[in-house]
C-alpha cells in the first residue's frame, strides 16, 4: 500500500451530509490502485475446503447489529444462526413468562405517550440525545448473551468478531456496541464492516448503489470498489411504512365495526402491523400507479379484479376484509408519495431533505457522483433491509428512477433553490395533514364506494403535479442541460449485510477498522488514532493495521495505530 | 401477569458496577450531560425505581440467582460466566460431540425435527407404498418398501405437504440435508469469462434485464452463497498467494491485470505484482440479477393465497434459511436445536458457582451455590390471606374483622384510599441469626401514576438462625427464646384484636399505634412484620411529564414496592461456604471466632393491581 486511502480520512459531519464528490477525489482514486480495504491476511491455510479455512484455535463470529435486530452467526455459514429482536418481549424480567402464555399475542400493547410508533421495539436511535445509553446496553447485553448461549454455543477458544454496522452509527453507541461485544464473547479483535459494503460483498459486486430500506431510515449509499463514496438518507423507511399500515388497518377496523372514526381500540399493535406488512403488503407497478383511475378501470384485467383479502389480526375483535388493491396503499404513500390535490388544501406537500421519496433519493445520490461512477452503479442497484422485501418494490423503484432520469437527465445545476427552505418548513405540517386527508379519503370510500375508488382517491391515481414537475418549476432558467444518456438500470440481489460479513470473515479478508481488545478496554475509543479529518493528513505511518497482522497478535500494540475509519467523526 | 401476585424480585447490584462500558476507561464517551443516564448512581441512599425500563434487566426471582461466597455477593446471569460442559439434544437426549456441533450448526443430527408451523417435535411416520419400488432399487418386489415422512402430532403439518419424504427412518437429518443440496455447477470451476464480454447487456428498466435461462432457475440461498464463496475463493487463489500483504484486488485497473492473469505467459509477472480480483459476473459465480417477473408472480400468489398462505414472522424466525421465503410451501422442518449443560463462574473472582453433572439425563449437581441458601427469602401476603401459622389463627378470635373481612383477598383489586395490611415475612437460610433493617421510599407509584403510601410498621428486627429443627428442640436456650417470642406475639395480637374490635377506622389507627416498632410474629428462622399500603388516586403530576402515563397498558396499574434490605450477622471467621458444609462448622462457631458480615440489596414486591379510579 503506497498511500492511505480516502476511506481512512474521510470525515463524516454530524449533519450527515457527505462532502461533495470532488473532495473525495473519486476520479483520481479510480486511476490508482490504492484501496486496501480488502487485503488478505497472512494465514497460510487460506484455500482449503470451506469449513476448514479456520485456524482451528480461533472462532469467527459475525454479528450484524441494527436498530431492530441482532443477527448472529459464525463465519462461512450462509445464514445467521439467529435473528433476535429488541422488542418489548425481550425487555421483560427474568421469570416473566407471559409471552409464552396462550392468548398473549391477542393482547394489544398500547404505545406509551411520548413514544413514537414502534419506539419500544428499537435498540437505539441515531439521535443519542435523550437516550438512556445504559438501557441500550442492557438490551444489547441480553441479546448478545442469548445469541451466544442458545445459538452460537461458543467455547473458550479465542474469538474474532466481524461486526457489521451502519457507518453513521454515533460514536457513543459504537463504543457501547464494542464494549458489549468484547464483554459477551471475550473476543480479542473486532473488525468493523459498514453495512453497505457488506451488502455489496454478498452480492458478488465490488461497486453498487446500495438501497438499504432500514427501520428508521432508508439510506442510499454509493459503493465504489468497496468504498462508500456518497450517501443520502430519508426517513421514508420501514417504520414509516408501519405507521401508514397501522393507519390503514385502524380505518379498516373502524369500518368493519361500523364506526365513523377509528379509535384506540382499532389501532393494531406494532407486532400485528409488522405481521401484516410482511405477509400481505405489496407494491403497484409503475403503469398501474401512474394511470388515471378511469383508465385503470378499463385496463383492469380480470386477473387484477379486486378481491377481498381476509386479515385475521390476532388482537382484533373480528377478521377484517380488505380489498387487495388497498394492500398496496401504505407502500405507495410511504415510498412513492404523490401529492394530493384537494382544492381546500395547501399546495401539495413536498419532501424536505429528510423525507425524500425513494426514487428521488436514488436520483439525487446518483447525481452527486462523477459520470463514470454513476454509469457503473446504474447497473448495480442493490435493495436490502427489512423494508425491501415488499413484492414489486424493486421493479417499481427501478421504473420510477428510470422515469426520473428520462425526465430530468443528469443536470447537476438543477437544485431546490430557495423554495426548498419553505418547503421544508411546510413538510412537517403537510405530512400530518396528508395523513388526515388519507383517512378522510378512506372514510369517504367506506361510506359507499368500492375499494377501487378508494384506491383512486388516495392511491395517487390522479395526476397532480408530481415532485418532478415541481422541481422543474423551481428550475433556474439558465441551467444547462446535458445530452441525454438513456438510463439503463439493473437490480442485483444481495444476500444481505450479515452474509457479507460471513463471507468477509470466511475469506480472511482484513478490514480497515480492527479494534484490539486490550487497547479498547484500556483506552476506549479514545485510543483510536485521531482520524486525519481531511485528506492528506494521514500518512503511510498510519496504515499498518490494514495490511499486516501486526495488530492481531497483541504484541505490537505500542506501535500500531488503529483508526475508526469512517466511524471516526 | 406471568408471576401471580404477590411476588418478590431481587435486584442484582452488578448493573451499577460491572457493565461492559463501565469496564472501559472513562474518556471514551463525550461528556454530554443530556445523554447521561437517568439513574446516575444508585448507592444505598438512592431510591431504586422498579418502573424504570432498566429495572427489568436487573431484577430476578430468587431462584434464578447464585451467590458467590468469595465475593459475598449475589450473582445473576449477567455477572456470571458460562462454560459449556456438554451438548445434547433436548428431544432425544443424545449427547453430541463438540466438533459435530460446530459442523452442523448446533442441531440434532439424528431424527429430531421441529414443526415449522407450530414448533412441536415432529414424529417420523411410515407410509405404505401402493406400488412396488422393486425395479428402482433392484431388489425383489416382495421386499416391503416404505416411505417415511415427518409429521406434527399437534397441528398435523406433514413433510409431504412440501413433497419431502425419506427412504429410511434412520438418519433423517442426513437425508434432509441431501434433499436441498443440489449444486450441479459448483464442482466445475467458475468459467473464466473475459471481463469484456462478461457484462451483460442491460436493457431498459421498464423491460428489466432477465438472467438468461439457466437450468436452475432461481438459486436457493445456499446455492447462491456457495457459488459466490467458491467464486471469490478462486479469485483469491488465482491471484497471488505469496505477497498477500500487498495484494490489492480492489483496484479499478483490475481489468488489465486480470487479462495478464489469464494469460499463462504473464502468470509469473502477475505473481510478483499485487494481484487483483474482479467481481462476479454470472449466475454461477454468485451474481443474481433480480428477477422482476418473479416479484410480480409473488404478488399474484399473495392475492391468490391470502393471509393463510403466507408465513408468520415467528415461523420465519424459526427457519434456518429465512431469506426469500414468503409462503407456507417455503417452510422446512427445523432440525432441533441442541442445548447445553453449563457451569457458571463468578465474573469477578472466577470461582465456580454452579456445575452440573455432564450426563444429559442427570439432574444432579456437583456445585450449586444458590442465592436461596445465602439470602433471606422475603415474601409478602395480605394479612388475612397470608399463610398464617395455624397457631396464630387459633389465637386470634374468629370474630376479628381483620380475618373475616378479607377472606379470599383479591390482589388484582386493591382499593384506593383503603389501607390494606400485608405481612412481610423474612426467612433466614443462614445458620446465624441476622439483624435486618428494611427501608422503603414511602411512596410507590404505578406506571399510571397512582401513588400509594407504604409504611413498614417495624423496619428493624431480628430473625433467628436456620438451625436444625432437632437442634432447636433439644437446645433449651433456643426453646426459651422461642417461648419468649411466642409470648410477645400473643401480646401483640391481643393489642391488635382488641383495637380492631372497635370501629374499623379506629381499628386501623389502633393497629398502627399498637404495632409500630413491633414484629407481628416470628418463628424459628422467620419473622413477619406488617406493611400498610394505602393507594391514593391522586396522580403524581411528574408521571405525566415522565411520559409513563399510558392508556390502559397491561401493567400500568401494577403496584410494586421497592424495599431496601440490609442485614447484619456474625458468622464464624473462616466462614466460607464450603467450610459450612463441614461438620466442624458448628463447633467452630461455638468456639466463638466470629466475623461481622453485612449484606444489602434491593428487592421489589409485586403487591397487586390498583383499581377503582
Ligand atoms: Zn448480576
Ligand atoms: Zn435429537
Ligand atoms: Zn405443528
Ligand atoms: Zn466472586
């Protein structure tokens, strides 16, 4: 390794905006071989049969920790041994067996006041203010112990952990995570691997546009040659989808019991909502979603004749019967919101920067990339994360993105202008109003019309000015437009971040960020080399951990410097 | 409530001292005051709040706790370390070797499977074959041929539903793993496609790229994984094996280098240089282009099959390979997870606290230092419903309103504003008498914010030693003591019953005066005191701001009382737990070599539910 890669030095600002591509020197980096992220370690037994690649005296544990789930397993296995959640049933006292009692799932737990929807199911929030970090630790400790004692059954051989975790995890949480992993498994080294890169690894690719539809956030990360080079995030993610779905179910439940308005007894629990989402939610295709309601009625084939699907929620007093077409509504309003137009209401809600609809999020991420990287990534789109399993979502996303590219080309000058601020202010209120509007629409539908007309009203069948068009209105007159490069898109399947970590550990690839137990426990994250912050600061003397085994043995700690890589703020 | 009222939880103090982060040097966290934990430190003076979400992680039933006789402290699962002694299948009790455990992912490799829909153990059933299989096996047709399948005695799921049957009733696991291992193209080396032609020509998004038809349409998870790792492995081994430290296979100029690599003449040169890897480009290399048609088919299937055709989250989580499954036809039987026998050590001093015999069938222990044997057991009962010793009941006039009024006490309906008396009984497992001091915050709240006044009428008392029953009978001094206690108890009762014979309100006042500072009753190694609880419906305003005011949540109305227990006792000087087991202990004790010991901990009584607001 001649020089330190940008990967080490890149600074991630707290506001979660990435430096502009020019600072990242992507084009420059592309020309020279300088990315030591995936260098191999020096084990001499590398290439034996799959399970024999280990030094028998070491155990390789792979953990993926997200907001909702812990996935734990051993390297070289194709699935994690367990997926544990951090839900309320995991927070019970020892000896409290009520979750195993018959009828437990029929009881609906109500959300506590002041808690956001599903908050009791989260391990942590990215916003660490007002967060009891000790509680995070309690939850994590319990989950790690369960994973070990029930599924991994590790013995007292030395252990290494590959920890797959979001690259924007705040440092206090990272510190807690590391200390708990060291504590639970007595590992001597932990290798950190960013989620997006792990997803890329498990797709077989080296560069990809990773769309991770997580719980609290959807992140779109441009990975180029196993480096994160750009990232944008939106809060339109699984949690939002859950809330939209819960609203739909509450309205349907009220409808079924002949009530005007949904009350708290109609509100499904988080568990019920998730069950519903994973079982029945689906996503319309592009053509259907963008057809006016009248037309769509005509083109509706018999194949798509709307049928009712019965939904026996465990906590509901009765089985709901919901038109199949309605089951796609939550996905529509979460990921592909189309502004509603009603004369009595304010101009349609537009997305502020935290709430970009997915196609726009992808588009803007791509837009920030140099042309050659962009064209590479267009053929390598990966969808991962809990929210990505909705059937039809990936094809819809590709189609929407394609339409966006056709419409707008790759015009870098186009921006949101000063109107963006105004819109950002309005977005919060608008979102509430929109939710109310949807309820109204559905209630209207309930009053007499069929499910299909309900879909027409709230499902965005009409053609209001789309966000694209809105942006076009904001477009500055003097903007240049480039020649059209017809977008060609391809989605590639990834086996997910955990599997990426498994492969990574199995092939004995060394990570950039390796944390040594003794040093971490004695000095905490403070022992990480002061990250250079800006390119150029870190010289070759910082590199050794990436390429040598020096940092593994525990003998040379004094000499080596470890850094937090992209986790260092 | 899983635990029926009233219940007692004990708090392990390790949360304050031995959390993983507290083991890390302090400067790791930015000192952001706003992110500081709510409970800063819980020294003895500080109140422990059983409502705090963290409390759930430090409270245990006494039976779940161990006790380290070296550290003289309670040990919970969190402050012990575990070591595996043996692995075995909970279903067939077969003990597994550790290498086999690793290889088979910690699953029973005999015939044990769990039902994918309801998790009950599956049974192996034989099915008579109608037609003769003789021609297939080459054996005579007279040989009876059977097919075997797994079925669930509980929910009637059968492996035949997913077309899974077995040739033999033995070694089902082996047959099971073969069932899904079909990787025809794995053995052949991944073809060396030149990078230039490898890139498939993508088409428009609206007509998404389809993988050219391959014999195996969509790879299973395991296939996908196997292909990709095989590909990456060959990539690594095709590149250099010596200079790995310099290997940099992530260079974008990989294409030219790769060309070198596949050109035999330049192989040597390639070995000298950092070698490079390319990405997977074909399905048999582990690249799977998303099949968007398949997605649309899935939507139709959901529409067609509805809720019942899809699998639940809990079923999914049981599956070994839960990715990409959606319908009940995707479910597979789950080989039974092995469990372990483990020994437990103290995390602080590493001494063994618990060691079972290794045989799966044995339930005996070599070492077992239960907290039960070292920590007094505290229990709470409503005064009337309490397991009042028979002697006590006879001594109280049957007309006593305290006894009759509350027959069949309902812990799930504590009335607000009505004082309720509870008996707090502390029984001493030690061979020494202990002095006990109880403290309670005075006001306990339910999650809904209903405050209750809690008064322990006699917070300081002594509890007798847990001596042998015969010892007690034979030893005149203890007998005397016992008699003395009995007398005290009677006099207390008399005061109480005479007080309560008058009007009810006066009775309560009388009870409080009469009982303050006096124990209610005591026995050989137990003492009971009275606790008065008055639920007060005034809602604490701070409860709202703490956002704990829920709307009819399951445990909102549960009243729990935290009590801080401090006990002092004198044990013999070399008072190790092991030494206690010796016969010499009692003699050592008599010699009077005593050592003052102290034990302090929080416990929480679940009293009941407050109603009638
Ligand atoms: Zn403990
Ligand atoms: Zn078995
Ligand atoms: Zn079953
Ligand atoms: Zn100890």
